[in-house]
C-alpha cells in the first residue's frame, strides 16, 4: 500500500475509484498499528489495550468489506477480502483472550 498503491488497488482492494494518496494514507494507519503491536509484545501493560484497538479496527474493517462484498472488481476478491479480514479478527480475538488470561495470572501472583 505504501510502496505501490496502484498494484495494491488492482490486486487486493479494487473498490471504487483508484486514489493512490488515500491508499498510502490508510497504509500509514496500519504501519503505526503494526509498530505499536511490536512494542506491546515487549511491554505487558500495553498488550490488552493495543490488542483491543487492533481488534476493533479490524472488525470494523471486516464489516465494511461485508457491506461492500459485491463491489470489488473482480468480484471474487470481495468475499476473499471479507473472509481474510474476519480470520484476522478471530486471531486478534484469540490474542486478546490470551493476553487477558496472562494479565490475570500475573495479578494473582
């Protein structure tokens, strides 16, 4: 998305009109979230809040793709993107449950 927004649009996100600037803008949010997730992996007090944010953002993103499921061109990418985003949300949900359990264990010590 950051390096080649045109290819990203054509291969992954062919919804509506192509806008390279907007695609790179959206990519910066994902980049920042990725950096904060890496930091949170090393800072236990950050884990739950950062994972909650990542889960919420990804879940909203998945819902948006379900709303526009038939708007991709080619159409096969609509269901594929919605499924993959839902799978990522499920993974983040598992990560959140695991992080909360670890926090509770640490608090009980």
